C-alpha cells in the first residue's frame, strides 16, 4: 500500500471525545476533521464497531479515516456501548439498543458545526451489519452505506449456522467476543472510573454462546437485524463488498437482487478484510473507489460510478490447492444487473461415479437404467479437517487444503476431462434424491477443480441439516429409509476451469470441525438417477476487457508502533493413530506491540483445538483459549478466557472460564456451565 503524506485537505485529528446519549451513557469517539470544515461544513462518515479504536483497530482506522478526511470528509469512529472506552455493557450483537444508539450518533454528527448534515456509514463485518440495520430504520441523516463482509440474513448466512448446521466458527466467534468484552478501557481516557467500568463488563456481559445455542432454528431472535426480512425498508444507496475467501460473499448477490435503491456489488479474492488490505491479493485501491461512492451520494458530484456495471467480481483462475495464497490469479468481470440474463444454467446428472452433462446424459442409451441406481456413504468424523475456516479472517493458513484427503470419506462424482474451458458465476444448486437411516442427519457437498495431476482445489461448498429441508423455521425429524428430494444451494463463486481439468462433486455426512456433526453416525443413500447439480455458467465477454482498471491501494499514514514480540500463526492437523484421535490445532498469536504516541502496550494470543475420536460422535469437542494484556508504565491488566463445547445425543454442554488480573493479582474469576437441549440438530 502506498502511504500518502499530502492530501487536498489538511486534517485535524481528535484522538478522543465523548458522545453523550439521552440516557446519560457516554460513547467514546475518535475524529478526523478537515481543518476548513469549521467554516465550510462537510459530509461525514461513521464507523460504529466494538473493536476498540484505542488499540486493536488504531492502525486500520488511521489509514482509512485519515484518507477520507484528507479528501474532504469528517470521519467519526465510535466504540459501541460497553466496548473499548465507551461506557455501559455490551450484552450481545446487533441489539435494538445498539441501533437506537446509532440513530443518536447520527443526529449528534449531523448537528456538529463541521458537518453539513449528510452522513454515510461504512464498516466491515459488525460495522457492515449495523450499517444495513440502521439504514433500514431510515434515519434522515444517513444518505449512503458501504457494507463490507456482512450479511442480510443473521441465521441462514452468518457465523452461527449454515444450512441449519451449527458452525464451528460459532464457537470461535463467541470466544472472540468473550475475550473482547473482558478488556478494560484506557485509564488515560476515562480516568479513575476505569476499574468500575471494567468490573461491570466482567460481571454483566455474559456468555453469548449460550444465547446463540438456545436459538437453533430461524426464530424472531435471528429475524431481528436480518434486513432480508424487508429489503424495501432500506432506501439509501448501498455498496456491498466481500471476497471469495470471506464467509459473506453470498449476501452481495442477495442485496443486489433484493434492494430497490441504487446499489453496487464488488467481490475480490480477499478474505475478511477491507480490499485495500486485501489478502489473498490482488488488493485494490478501495479507498479511491469508496471516495467515488461518497462523492456521488454525499456531495452530489458526478463521478461516473453509477454508469459502470452493477456487479464486478474477480473471476478466479485454476490454482493448486493451498491453505494460503499471496495472490489468486484471475481477471475482473462485470454484470450490468443481478440476476444476470447472461448466466445460463447447465445441468450435470449423477451417473454412477460420474457427472454427466445433460446433453451427454440424454444421448447415453442406458441412462434410464441408472434411474433406480443408488450409492451409499457413512462418512468418518475426520472428513472436514482440511476444510479450512468457514470465514478466512487472515487468509493464511486457514483456507481449504487438497480435497483428496476429504474425498476418501465421501461419495465422489466427476466429469470427464473438460473439452473446453468452463466458467461459472453464481450459486451452484444440488438436487439430491436421498434417504437416511436416522431421524437427524446432515449433508455436506463440495465442488472441486481437479487438475491433470489429480490435485483437488475446493471451489465452493454447501451444507444442509436435513431436518431443515422444508425451512429453517420449521424443522422436522426424518423418517429413516424414507425417500426425500432436497435442494442444496452451494456458496456463490466465480471460477474458471481450463480444458483438461475435471469438475468433482463430493458428498459427505459430516464436515467437522467446520460444522458440528449430528448426534450419531448416519448412513446416507443417494438415488443417483434423480439427482443432479445445476451450474451457473457464464461465457467470457469482450466487455470485460474494457473495464476500468482499479488503482493501486493508498492510505493515510498509520500511527507509529514498535513490535515487541512477533506474530505466530499455525494450522496443524494431528492424527494420533494409537488412540485414534484427530485434532485440528489453531495458533493465532498476534504477539505484542506498543503504540508509541500513547505508550500503550498490547498483547493478544489465541489457541483453538477441535478434536474427535474415531467415529465416536459423543467425543466431538471444541476448546478455545484467549489471552489479552494491556500495559503502561507500572500499570498492567491481563485477561484470559477459556470455552469448551461438547455434546451428547440430547444436549450441548458448554463450560467457560473468565479470569482477570491487575499486575500479578487475580481480581476476577467466574465459571459458567450450561446444558442446552439439541433442537433437531
């Protein structure tokens, strides 16, 4: 990234100020204001998240908001109630109180003498969510939104559940917020009240995972904050952004199809990051693109952005499988609208161990003989150890590895070597005629690009809790050995497969630890003659070659930091053959760094273990450990959190521990234990 040192507008930074809410709570904010704005008011941009403006987000905030401010925008970065240096307690994600606070923040911003009353919201992940949620409340101050790596559907397409299956990332994400909520404010900003604020958080924030496990189907808890419930409520323009390695790319397509406002979609190869930090690359000059959006909708300038195609995505080239990529080769392609009339559906039928193109199947004399054929599988629990994370947060090394390790425990259907290149853009849909031998079961389906050397790179995948076959809000047990027909959409993707490669469909009855398995092993029978997969095929377009190229990434200068301990990232699969125990071990040690200007030293370390023994479905166990530390001079605070999730045939069993230290004295300790009934899961 190119660090810019001069901008059209000189900027005044306010490292900390208070926004006083109507109930007396004070929220902590950081401001970047063009110096001339006091006399010539400017539009404003708000980012409103719980991730601590003082330390963990200080670098990214400065790079992004300093850049926008340098181009004539007042930028406001606010810690949520109970997060960072803000007062109060954060008790869950996306609560009505959070949204009401957001409305008050917008009114506060619009009333500032440096603001002309026009405000935009930008955010990645949490900030992308609440930007959409607040837009749906139609505050008059909010004129446009940029939502990055977020979703419109909190149940069907978020970190908690996928296809009605409980995600392993649900535990990981709950543990992340468990650790965040235990962090203290900075005494330098909040004064002597810091300890009371900290103790209130430790006592009252609670164990969010228990709440999320108590809502295992799509009920009103998840409908709240899911803007797909009423797309028409959003009336301001929306730019939706994500990456193929991120967990939230599907939402971009639904927002484009569902919203009626002016809208844009952008998807690159990136993980859960802003595109100017994008990894895998290529990163792009996203801040320049965002400025074109803001200039159009907050300043009323003609930038040409709305004359360009509605959707722009990175068409990924074929690559060998790897858990990390520095760059994903490919090219930019675009569609003027979504859904696009240029996408055609191509059907492939399951025939024995083959995928037959519809035309080829019709031309095969003995196709009818396969209509009653069946294939069966009972996958080992170890299928999924090479799946990577549901959402790649840092790209390396959490992407899926060679799928041949997984395919040994799956049913595999494969095309012949492709005679000509094939490109898909959209969501493949798998239609399966099946039966199972138990009342609860899941199906995981993967599409892989298989090279001539047989290496298999996963393109996309999907999962379905078969109890949710008729809807996520009306689960029903299965009747063993009864015949069912189900539809399973896979994640959207843009992928080029060269001639000579093969397309492989793999189907398994478990996918641990990406998803929690059913209570008992399941035998799945697929009736192949009535099963097929529909691919969204897109032919290359000459217009793609004329697309305006993105600029290289730029940003404002970050704050000076001194790294005192290096980062350490590992992703290990351990197979203990003696005890037949399989373990995925994740090490994410972010090391220790000091923010020089405020003499604030921060450390963060995360460990995760996901284990199972043989085919004992009662042995499945997820455990996380977080440690956070904050130091200035002779003042120091340290917190640790530990969460363990196991299950029986009838219940989820949750244990958690939270400990906090001042210097070497433990000043807080609490344990939790919950047993939560399994609900068709």
